[in-house]
C-alpha cells in the first residue's frame, strides 16, 4: 500500500514535525473558512487558502494529463510551488493526490524541492516521507473520529464510507485499516 516518490533533496538532517497537530490546525482552518460540504473537504479551496497565507511560498494547482501510473507532483519553480495532478484520474483520486502533495508542501518543503508520486496505495516501495504524506492526506480528508463514528453507527461498507468523504475505496480501505479495523 502506498506510493513511490522521487525527490531532489539535500543531505541535511531534520526532525519531522508532529503530524496530528499540523493536520488538526489545518482541519480547524478549513472549518473556520467553511470548506466542508457535509464531511467532504474542498481540498482545492483549502490549498488556495494556505497559499494565500504563505505569500513567500505560493502554490499553483495544475491538472494535466499524465501517464496513468503518475498521480501527481510538487516542485518549486520560479518562486512558487507547482502542484500537478493527473487529470485522467477519477476526481476522488485527484482529491487524495492534492492532499498528499499538500502534505509534502507542509511537512517536507524545507528538505526537498521536487516530489513525483506514482500510484497511491499500490506497490511496496514507499519511504517514510511517502508514508507520512499518505497518513497526512488520509487524516485530513478522513478524520479518525468521523470514520469511527460512522462505523459505530453501522456504516460498514467501504464504498459508502468513501462516498461520504469523496475519496476512493482504496483510500478508505487504507484509512479503516490504519484505524485497526479488519477489512475482508
């Protein structure tokens, strides 16, 4: 489960920021700005808001056709971060890709200047930065407490849960398993 990523990086050593507190702050920002439709986060509005709050590191989103195994990329060019998403992928997959690239922007932009991510949740060749970006994206789009609440209310179908949060069934499976539930 995961994604392969290529990055250009420096050899500096650093400590990763605390994941959940950063995600919680971002979720609170999204709530304050009204970026939720039910339980579905408008990730593009959130990214644009974060970009507007970071004039020294603006983000530009580009949706373009890419090879099918590529999900997206993030690179720093000409004074801004370019977040590219594969326009051939389903909208829900694009949303996860945007959240994943946002994770790289927030957590790893000080270390790397370029990320290229291939198919999420498939393959076994993921490094810790990619796991962290996947966990960040999954937490941002599918908050733990909301998933647990739906499961406790009897929603046990991955497709139904995925539809509530506008994510792919693969992303929901990843999230539910990370929460410790067994998926058949």
